[in-house]
C-alpha cells in the first residue's frame, strides 16, 4: 500500500510539474540558471592567428586572445598581477575573472525568455550595478540591481504587450558630471504599443536616464532602498552605445529596417522614435504607410548627425584610440557592428570623423573584419572609457567567439601630402 501511495504521489508530482512548467516556462528557465554549472560559460586562453585587413590609410591587425562561448554584457580591464586583467560580465549572468567563473547575485525574477538577461553593468565607488530584464507574474519590465546585495533598486513599469524583445533594452552608460547616464531601449521589434513608450514622459523606456551618484552612495550605505532617475533625453529606439568626448555626449542606436543612428545627445532633447526614422517598418500591422516620417527637424525632433541606411546592426560606441585621433587630428568616434544585412554587412569597425563643433560628420569608414565576427563590446575601464594598452592597441568582444586584440599599423605617412600642399602655395 505504501509503495502504491509513493508511486501515485510521484506521478501526481510529475504531471503537476509538467503542467506548471508548460504554463510557466520562465520558472523552468530560472531553475536552469540557478543550477547552471559553473563551466557552462566556457572561457580559455587562446593565441589565435594574426590576421590583417586593409583600411583606407592604415592596416588593422587582429587576433583572438580569449575564447568565450557566451555574449558579453560588459568588459573591464584592470591592471593587476593575476592571470588576466579582464573582468568579463556575460549576458547569461556570469562574471569571469582570471579564467574562473562565478554566478552573479541576480534576483529570481530575472527574465531569461524573450532574449533577456544581463544587459549592462556600471560602477560607482567600486560597487557594481546591473541593468537586467525582469518578470514578475505576467509583468515584463526592466530593473537596476545592486549586485553586492542582490537588491533591486529601480524598476520600470510593466510593458503593455507580450510582444517583448529584450534585445531592444540596449544598453550602455557614461559618467557625466555628478551623475551616471544609462540608456534603456523600448524592447520590441514589431509592437507599436511598446515603441510608443519612447515618447511617453511617464515611462523610462526609450530614454537615456540620469542617476545621481549621491543616490547611489545612499544605496551603498543602506540609507535608501530605491533610486529616482530622471529622464535626460527621449525618443530612442534601442540605444546600444553611449560615450563622450570631453563633455559632449554621443549615442548609437539600432534603427528598424535601416536607420541606425549616431546622435549627439543633449539634455531634454527628443530624438523622434517611433514617429521619425530613416528606416522603414518591418511588418505592416495596420493600414498605415510602410515608411516613417523621415524629416526629424520639420517634425520637431533632433536629427541624427549620421544615419546608416541600410543599417549595419550598430552596437558599441567609444572614443577613437589615440593612434587614430592623433593621425586624423580631429574629433573621432569608433563604433562596432553586429549582423548587418545583405545590402550592408556588419561585423565591422566604423570610424566617424567629426568637425570641431562635433555636430557634423565629415567622414565615415567601415572596416570589415571577418564574416563570423559579430562585434559586441569594447574593453573599457570601469567608467566605460576605452582601454588602450602600452602599444596603443585596443580589445573588443565578438559574440560567442571571444576577445580580440586590435592593432592599427602601417599608417600612410602624411609628410608626402604636406610637401605636395606646400608646392601649391
């Protein structure tokens, strides 16, 4: 009788678990994350072959130095005597130091469905904070978490639709005056309800938000439980990269089908999504036209200082390394790109040369590396400022491939052009 009871109980538990898991798939994913083996995000030293590609006036050499099976969320370079100076945060919720892996203290409402996970990490006073995708009951939203205490210190409102694509959260950060600016996208690919939140001043989606450092100090010392960010700029779709040259701010964001943008970011300005874009709609959900309004300025919005049509799947943004800034002798930004498309392949380094007022692009150069390299992040310091080693080389990540060392070499000497100029004077 006892055996029969045990068998019935086991069958009931199995059936209940199967039904509950089917109706609540995110619970199963959370269980998988909690019990995920430390070896799941594989990381190894690797000295890959040196490869070289041609740019217009120099060459780019690149080689793999670290093999990594996951997508990165943030990579910090910190000088130390240990085995590796890289601290790598991955989107599946791990931190990798000295080729050892550790699960992050992420809350159990982390949303791993709908391409969710850890989106970015930012630091204040040696304390790490993370932007994550979240889900409670049927509410999909975004959170900022104080990693040391596994504590949610900010949450957005619930998204108004189940057509969520958490790839669209972005994001990136920059230290600016007494604040940290953090970009948060409107996480959708075809849903107008979610896209329209970028114009809603009561919503933090589709915004660059401003977090005061004194509030973070109070979080760290347990004087407050929640922060109260303010909207810095609005009308953003999927802002992937954020940086500054001196005090001038720049952001790159994914457009829809076409229309990736480089924007000069100014406080309280509106960049137009989803009303204006140089891209076009993926799918017609109603009787509206396939195109967006194109002219930002005439419709009361800020024009991008450059739009890539077709798009390249633009990702991170930072200042150019000193080798390039000194060579060009003008303001210089560098971006990375992911997939791209048949019309314009991504997998490239993109160089933007600006005028002295930094409100106009004089030149863009796209340097294609390799077909299997979807370029995700620059290696930076804790303030998201580009790291350069003693040779002036930089480091970038490629999705599920690893970290690559990038060297700029064989510059065409400018002396010849200077002599030619003098001969005409």
